[in-house]
C-alpha cells in the first residue's frame, strides 16, 4: 500500500458515494488506474464494504442501551 492508496482510502471514507472520475481527480490519477486500485483494495479485503450512515434524529429514532459485560479475566489484553 502506497501513498496514493492511502489517499484513495481517505477520500472513500469521507465520501463513499464519490464517483471514480471525482476520486481519480482528487488523488491525481486517471480514471482507469484509480478504478484498478479501488478494485485491488476491495479484493484484498482492505475495503470491506460500503455503507450508508443514517441520521437517527431525522428518522425520529431513539436508542438507549444498557450493557452489562462479564469477563472471566481482567487483563490489559482483554
């Protein structure tokens, strides 16, 4: 993974709906190499999936969660 791959990932994380043409322009590549890099990042598992984040307040969704966790060991690793 090089500097361009990291720039691609940063742009995709900021806007998962960005077109390949816009992405290529932002990272300084032509569209074909940019698309190949994105595909390789997907195939290697670096990019797992693209999701849409919803605004719970706009959907009038409220969630309160109380979580209780029991652990068998309390160590820095766990």
